[in-house]
């Protein structure tokens, strides 16, 4: 009877250690391996940005930029990008029109060239919005949250606004 009891405890301990190892692997993959792999892929596609920093990414710098933008007074000029989008302006200004920044372990990609924006809008089935968007319920069913056939319908409606002739004006 004693050997059977030890065997059960040994199997239980192996299961526990296996689950602990699996859980540990998932954590390491989430906080380090996946973001570094995504960073490598983004750089291969020609995007520039800060290197991934463990767990928090660029959230500290983004918070500082937002606070500074709120504290500064607005000047009367057409250059309002630093005030209107303080979270993305420093990255785009430093790394160019095609760049990325890190919000925690997730990269945020900035594409500002009209042709690439058009490609991104036309590939709705390949480029999906994350389902864990925290403000989705509060925002309602706006253009930002639409997917699938609803997005395709609204894309057809707003498509004429992105023609070069209208963008130049």
C-alpha cells in the first residue's frame, strides 16, 4: 500500500511540475519571446521604432508626452500634430512616417502614407482588430470598432474621401 501511495504522489508532482513549466513558458512567451519576434518582423518590413522594453514598452514615454502636451499652451499655427496626437507624434517625428511603438507587450504600428493606408483598409480579413480593446463597449459601434461586412460597407462610403485630389486640398 505504501508504494502505491508514493507512486500517486510522484505522478501528481510530475503533473504539477509539468503544468508549472507550461505556465512559465506561456509567461515567458507573452512578456519576452513574442514581442521580440514581432519586433524582428516589423523591422524586416521596413518599420522603425524603439526596441521592446520588458513588459511596459513605451508607456512611460507616451505618458510623459501626453502630460507635456497638456501643459503647453497652444500656438496659433497649422502645426498641431504634437498637441493633437501626443502619443504618436514623438515616434513619427523621430523614426519617420512608417514606425511603431510599444503599448505594453503589443506593438502599435503607425502608417501615414496614403497608398499603404489604402492597402491596410482593403485587407480587412487579413488585418484584424484585437478583441481585447478595453474601451470597445464605451465607444459604441463607431468606425474604429467595425469589422467584416460592416467595415466593408463603411469603407465604400468613406473611400472617396481618400482620393489624392481631395487629400491635397
